[in-house]
């Protein structure tokens, strides 16, 4: 034992070479750095396309009217006060709440109903395939096509008024998109028609993933169709329904193109949404700082919704 300790060659054999140590450390460093290299292109895009514009909008919201003024000065929360004391802003909030809540509820009901219809064993394969093509058609159209299509259908001399006059429900054509009594309901109906296929496809996938053993056990226990729906189908679809509803709320509150291309927020602010209100502040009144303040308020609201969505997804995982 003493001879082994005293042997200098044995010490050199047991200690790793310095070069190999440096190589091992550099390999570990590269291995730790590799994930950041993979996500760096996405991170750069997120910073350039998301973070920088948000910072610019927030900075614009606390300045005197930017872009129009060559030398804008710091204005504090003046722009926020102007937006929050504008009656049109609260009209836009009310319209957005009605538009969003009605659309999300109708998307859920129609999507679940059509998904159950396509999942039922009572229909044949050919019939289901035909219904799937018909039901998914609204999702294939772009917003521009949907807006133009429904403007033609709901025009005073359009097919909707022609059918109603022929059936004797009305005497003259109704200005569906130009009347204060019907414009908000009309654009809500158009948004429901355009958005329910997304719910239908997602819920259909959820229905097809429910084990048949649960329904067989419920049948053995004497549960009827309604009880199976309430105690088997809905609990199994609950995570999908909650996630879809949260996403739909976020998307619908930010709907702009459909409103702008059908009513433009009119008539007389009847269909004014937060998105169209912000757009008009910037590009109709050229109040870019107030528009930025309105956009920041909408951003904060969207962040709250996103927080609950992410929290629900983490709890689900």
C-alpha cells in the first residue's frame, strides 16, 4: 500500500488530463446551450414582432399625440383619462360583451349539437360525410368572403328579405345591417355562423375519445339518454369545453375584420366594438396616443383572460 502511494506514475494515472477536463466542461456547456439555440429564432421573432411593438404602444399612450406632433411631450395618464371618460368607449364595451357572450354561448350549443349529430350511430357513413362537408363550410371561407356574402344576403333586396316577404313575415325589405334595431344582432349571427365549426370539430374529437365502457356501465345502472349526457358526456368534455370557451372569448373580443367589413361600427355606434373604436381613434380621428391608450386597456383585459386560460391548462396537465 505504501509503494502505491509513493509511486508518482500511479498518481498521474488516477488524475484525468487537464485537456480532457476542459473538453468535458466545454461539452457540458454546449449541451446546456443547445436548447437556447433551438428557441433563439422564435425568441427573436417574438421580441421583434410582439415585445417591441407592445413597448412602443405603451410609450405612445403616455405621450402627447405622437406621429402627428413632431416633438411629442410626456402627458402621463391624460390619454387614459380621455378614453375612460368617453361615452363611446363604454358603448363599445357593452357591445363587445353582448357580441362575445352571445357568440361563445351559441358556438358551444351549436358545436356540441352538431358534434353529437355527427357522432351518433343512427346516421349512416355517407350521411355523416355529407353533413360534415356542409357543417364545416363556414370555416373554410375567409373573413372577407363571409362579410361580402352576408352583406348580399342581408341587403334590402337580398335573398333573406325575399324569403321573408314571400312567406308573409314582412311587407318590405329590412335593413338588417343598417338598422339600429337589428345591426348588432345581425353581426352576432354572422359571427356565430362563421365560428361554430371550430367548436364542432373539437367537440367531435372529444366525443370520439370517450370510452364506450362508460356508456355501457351507465346503461347497466339504468341511466337513460339524458342522464348519460349529463353524467358521462359533459364531465368527459368539460376540459375541452372550458379551454375552447376561454380561447373563443379571447378571439371574439378582438374581432375586427368582420365588424369593419359589414357595418363599420355603425349605424351610430350600435355595433361599435373595442377593436373598431381603437381603429377609428387612430385612423379616423388621428388620435394615435388615445388609440394607444385604448389598445393598452384591451391588452390588459386580454392578459387577464390569457392568465386564466394558461392556469386552467396547467391545472388540466
